[in-house]
C-alpha cells in the first residue's frame, strides 16, 4: 500500500517536471521566436551641434507617401512623435493636424522632397505664417515601411459539426526599414539623418488552437528611431 | 400541410443566403477630413453646380460599393470656398447671376479601384477621373479639364477592406483638391481666360469717384496663384 503511494507520488512528480520542462521550453521558444535585430546608422555633419529647441518652438514628424510601391505608416509616425515627446518633453505637432492646417502643400503630390523646394514654399506668405503660427522649427521626414520578406510552413484549420481546430506551424520574417531626415526650416539646412533597419521572425504554432509568437518589428523600429533622433536634440 | 412546412424552411434559408451574400460584399460610405486650401484666393466669383449624379455618385464593382457622392460634394465645397474670392452653390448652369465670373461643373468620368487581390501589393488603390467643365459668366464653355487623382493605403494590414477602401478614397479626394489648387490656373484655356480678364480690367477706365488708382491691382496676380511645383 505504501509502495503504491510512493509510486503514485513519483509519477505525479515526473508529470509535474515534464510539464515544467515543456513550459520552460515554450517560454524560451516564445522569447527566442520574438527576438528582433535592429541596426541604426546616423549621419550628421561634423559641424552640427546638438539642437536646442526654445520654449516657443516645436517639431513635426511627417511620413513620405509619394512613391507607388510603399508609403510610411501613419501609426509609426505617431509612435515616433510620442517617443520624442516623452524623451525630450518637446512639443511634437500631430501629423494629421499639420497636414490639414497646411492643406494641400504637404500632400503626397505636393510635399517638398528637397530643401530648395521647401524654401520656395516658405516664400509663400500664407504658408510661412501658418508654419510660424504652429511654432514648427524642425521637420523630420520619415521614409520607409514594414513588410513581410519571407514566409514558410503551413497551417490548416477545420470546422465540423463535432467541433473544430487548427494544426500546423508557420513562420514569417518581417523587415522594417526607415530613414529620417531632419530639416531646420528656419536656417533652411539639413541637420542629419538616421537610418533604422529592424528584422524579426514571427511564429504560429497550432495544436487545436493557434498560438502566435509575434515579433514586434515596427515598434522596435519606432523605439530605435525615436531614441536615435532624440540624441540630435539637447537634453540627451 | 407539407407545403406549409416547406415554406417554413424557405424563410430561414433565404435569410441565411442573404446574410452570406452580404457578408461577402463591401459597402463603404466615404468619410474624411477635407480642409479648405491654404492659398491666396483667385479674385473672381465662382458658381458651382453639383448635379444629382455627382451628389449621389455610387461606384460599384463586383461585390464592392463605394458611396462617394456626399464626400466629394463636401470636399469640392470646401475647396472652392477657399480657392476663389467668392463661391456660390447653383442649382444649374442657367441659374448663374451676372456677378458670377466662372461656373464650374465637376463630373465623375471614371473610377477604378485595385484591391490586394488585383495588384498583389497589399495595398488598396483608388483612381478617380473628373471632368471639370468650366464656363464663363455668359455660359460659354472655357475648358473641359480631365483631372485624375489617386489614393492608396499603407502596406500595413488594416482591419477591413471597407476601412481600407475608405482611406484610399479619402486620400484620392484630398489629391483631387491638391491637383485642383495647384493645376487649375495652369490649364491653358483657363490661363488664357484669366489673362483676357486681366487685360479687360486694365483697359476699363478707373471710376470717376475713386481717388486712388489701386482698384485694378488684384488682377495682376491671377496667373501665378497656386503655381507651386514639385521639387
């Protein structure tokens, strides 16, 4: 009787340790699966010092949307703006608000691609006055996008009167690639550039219910871009 | 009795079929922000005619339906109110009063859309071709300007095809506003009309009661309004 009890306890211990090992493996897989790699490049002229924003000055982050094959996502622009606002405690003008106030001069068709064109836009008194009223001194243009570069595996789901479920394994690689250019529109000069490339692999494992392990590629790119841009400004 | 039972079955069957069919279709009523343009107004009074076909315009293709009429009417109303010194909504071209210098009648010539299934780019695209009919105050035709505009969504996955098509349509409408603001005075026929008007006003003698010769100043700027170029 005592022997039986001991064997039962051993069995329970064994199941417990197996479950623990499985849980640890799943956690490790989840952490490993969601890892991302970020590469940041920065360019600034040797003479360019940290930018100081006065109390009445603000900046705006704008996405490039003139190309046919991609356009910079508005939620990434908003994410970078929030990050800069938190890190530097500076006023970052909302992108959509800026576009509406200066409509139609910053639409995909009309937005200035180069500083020379921006200078010509600023010769228009109405545009210059509106930008001055918003207190915008620096413009950060972000160009790029996030896309799926590769995918493999297969996953299938079935539904029947008796029930349903999924089975399979799928993985996909995503790459976020963005470049930001900082313009000082008072001095009409470029202050620097930041390039961020983030890649990561996401997985989906399905045994009855699908369990996704998603690599947060775009938010990592946002964090990298926000942190690096903040080094251009005073306070870092 | 058997027939009655049959009928009882038909109602839920039809309801289920209708539900399934509607689940596959995409219905969009376009909504968005259409601000007034930030531009020096062209110093003329303009009358705008939105006919019923324009105001109630609905695009349909396969199972996709885009109600564009209300949105484009709002966009052009805001646009023209900022683009010209004065803009008046007219019931028809014939309703133009003598103080109106130009009458503009926008018409939708063609709309094309592309979904990720069509373009394999993971974006939704909308093209709109407008025919902007421009008449002078006397009702004579000045120009038939075919103006195309384009809008697309970012490659990121959006929640639904209805939301994506709305976004692409809003971008296309805003593009139409940008195209109109920057391109209207560059249409050769419109440019010719503006030059003729400026010359006519210059030739008119200054009013006898006027003490200053500044009355004809605004016309000298009419041909350069909105002439920003991409760079």
